[in-house]
C-alpha cells in the first residue's frame, strides 16, 4: 500500500462541497491540490500538510507533527502529521484547513 486509502477518503469527505480542488499521485502517495498548488497529501499512513514558511514553527509545535524530510532534508513550510494527530475528524479538518489557507495565498498554476 503506497498510501492509506481510508485516510484519503477522510480527506475527500473533509473537502466535500469545496470547488477547485483535485488529486494527483505524487511522492509515492497522493496529493490534494487547489488551483494547481498542493496543500496536503498522504504518504504511507501520514498526512503531509503544506503550511507555508510563516506557519511552519507553529505547526511543528502541535502534537504528532514533524518536519517533512522526504528527501532527507527538512522542507520548511511542509510538515508530516502522524496518525494520532488526525485521529478525529475535527483534528483532520484543522490540518486540511491549515493547508488550504496557505494554498489560497498562492497564485493559481
């Protein structure tokens, strides 16, 4: 399993009713895009959230979050969230919304 399909479905349900988002296979998992900009994704069983450089430190202060180090180097503005960090639908929604807030600040691709 390249990514957690149940988590992907939970993200889809969180995004229900929102327009302009799409999905793309990437990073060996799945990425959720808004106007061509990635805002979150799933790699294995972790949520990946693009929070942006300004919210990076705040995001890392949250339980179960760590720097995204997909390439072996931490990527500022991106975090991984372990399963316990999005156990409830409310927790998942908060992370997805954080990614969406950054994505809407970017120009469409």
